[in-house]
C-alpha cells in the first residue's frame, strides 16, 4: 500500500512513485509470485521440446480429466457397433469394429487406390502382419502387392524369404526402394531405429499422399520430445495389435478354421491428408485378423503400451514371481513347490480364469481361509504396486522413458542386453514345466491377491490418466491373459522377458526390481505382521466400473485359446526380434 509508514525522525521522506512506477512494482511482484508458484507445480505431464531442454526448462501440464463421453468414429466401408463399456459412476459408450474373415472382402474398398503395401523391418510384428496381409489379399483375389523392405545385408533377408517374400517375385527389396514405391508404408522397425532414422532416412522417401502406418505410438512421443512433427502431406495411422507378433500370426492361422480368432487391435488416425485414412487403418486391422478394433490416439497408445509392458504385462509379473519365489522358499516350500505356487499359479489358473470370466471371478472363486488370504494380500499390495505404476506412467508421459530407450539404443553395440534365464528361479521353472500336470497347478490365494492388486492398480492409473475402457482392458488384461501369459506358461516368464521387443525388454529389466523390492519391503511386511484387511480397498475393487468393461470384452473374445505349439509360420522362437 502507499504511502508507507513515516520515516524515523531526521530521515528524509522518499519521493512518492509515479503511477507508472506503481504499475511496474506490481508487475514485478506478480511475476515473482508466479515464478515461485510454478517452482512448486508437479513436474510435467507434458512433453519436453528442444527449445525447453536447451534452456533447462521443464514443460508442465495438468492431468486430463476422465474420459466419460462416448468414443466414436465414422466409417463408410465397415459396419461399426456401439457398446456400453461401463455404467455409473463412470458411464462410457464406445464404438468398436468387429473383425472376422467374413469382413475380408471389404478390405478391397478400404484399400482403394493402394497398389503396394510396404512392410519395413522384420522384428516381432512384421513377420506376422506381413504374412497375414499377404494371405488375406490373396484370399480376396486382390492385386495389391505386399513387399518387405530390409537392408540388403540384413540377416532377416533369409527369414523373410523362408515364408514367401521373395525378391525376384516382387515380395522383397531394399528398405529405401520399398518406402519410395509403396502407398501404405508399415514402419515396423525397432522403436530406437525409428527415432534415429525417421526424419533422415524414411520420411524424405515417402510419396506425397502415402500412408505411414505404425503399430506403436513411440515415434510420435519421440518427435514431440524434439518439437518435431510428421510431414503434412501424408496420412499417419496406427494399428496396434494387443499382443506380440507371433500371437498375431498363430491366431490368424487358427482363424482359418474358427472365424474371428485373432488379436484385438487399437487404431488411430493422427493425420488424414487424403480423407481416406480411417478406412485404410480399419482395413489394415481387419486384414491382419483382429477380432475387434477400437479407437485410440497415437499419444494414448504409446503411453498405455510402454507403461503396460513395464507393468502387469512383463515387468510387474517378472518382479512378482521373483519375490514370491524367494518368499515361499524362505517359508519352507521346496523350490519346485514355490515355483508352482508363484509363477505357475499366475500363468496357469489365475490368468486363464480372468481370460474367460474376468478379474472378479478370481475373487469369487475364493472362500473361507483362501478368501481371507486373498483380501489380506490385495490390501497389502495395492498401494505399493500403484506407487510404482504411477511413477512409470509419469516417466512415460514425460518422455523420460522414451529417451531412456533411445539412449540405450545408442550404446547397444557396447552393452547388449543380457539374459535372465540362467538364474536359479528360472532354472527351477524349466524343471517344473517339464514335469507339469496341468490339473495339479494350484491357485494360490496370496499369489492371486498380489497379482490382481497389481493389475487393478495398473487399471486405475490408466483410468485416472483419461484412457478409454477399451484401451485399459486390452492393454492391462487381454494382452496379459490372452497373448503373453500363454507363452509364459508354455516357455517361461524368463523366455518372454529375454525375447520381447527391445523397448519392452529394457522396461521389464528396469522396473521388475522395483516391483520386487517395493512388495517385499511393504506388502510382505504387512502380511508377516498379519495386518487386518483394508475393507475399503476390497469394496473399491469389487465395485470398480472396469469389471463391466471386462465382461463386455469377454463376450467379444474369440472362442479359441492361442496355440503356442505345433506347426506355424509365426517364427515364434523370436530369434528374429532384434533384426531390422
């Protein structure tokens, strides 16, 4: 306020400031207040830009509100359906597109104007999607050519030839030539390679009006972190199967006898330069055999996908098994029994029950002492698991996790990723699987409580982050129980961790130990202290709106389980995963 208190006796009174001076002082004070307030804002949910990084600044943005309105899309080629995926207190309706071989003939119209589809790379997704597309187009007698693009010196060249992509028949060529020639370019090289090469070696080769097809939103996250965008004269679409490549191929093969067998996929249209991007994306999803397709955005996809594989899909289950195996052996179980009660219980009866009847079915299957143990384990594990999961989500959303993957790619030649399958836990697992009797695998109530609590915590973080229920259920439930766990059950958790995509492989190794020690230091301490059940957590679990969404998705589930063994062109030894 002005004037100030009178000065002491003998001291000259300062001159009154001018009106302009008062305005300046107020402005300075306001700026100081805003700066001090900003310093205490939660760091980032936005993206770093090149400019902000160079200035040492961190971008901030508020968390989005829950997506409670309908998630709808338009198509003139296919017949979509609208489902109510949840009811009060979080009601949502979403459009989906059901797939199936009876829809294949519509792919011709969806791909109108496309003469060649280029499949760039030969990692986890490319062999499956390339073969599925080729088979579908052949079945409907389309003249669209599917051509794989690789480096001439790539060891994957022979792998592509082995399943029918032959150079002299127009099915195989150099990466550069295939990108230049193709109308739909499916960029399925590793995330790190996309980040390093897209702007310099890929985008300049794309034809004007071509469609860039992605199966992961990682590239968008990388471009956003650098303040860059996709070229404006191309379509940019996404089809992201909710399972690893070999499962996409195997279920497509099974679908030749059972219509609708396949792996669900999300789709996104990031840029629609030609006005045909939505139909192209949906046609792509139908052609690779997806039984149902739901809409997302590139941004939501990479956030939920990178987050999910570090959580319940890989990293969390890895950490849970390691910790419970040690705990059960310390309690006096034989190593073989400890593995059965931890790993086998998860990849066997727990996830199989979730696959067919939903998450809540595991809880309802318990009674008496088992139910009490489940509730105690759930109560103890939910908060520590959610603590780690929220950190993962924030790291992905901020761009930190993406930068971590890219930086590792830069040093991969010096520090390749080691394997985990030589450790004691997984060696015991090999013996247990060799002697397995499926009917004798127990559903351990403590293991079930820990696993389900972690899955629910992952779901809650995604919903609080504004993700749709179709995305949440597919990324946190269906991909776990219908794609990854069947392979884990057949070949081991260590096999999956050692042979998944590089981005997932890095994430699992980085975050599994966090789940391991957070649960050991907090959840298991509470269990040892016989801490009472947190009834509020149990009530919230039972009443969670996600159960309705899971129930709906279960009705859309293919009638067959994935076959992880037997004759297939899926190349699911996964030895090709890190080739480009």
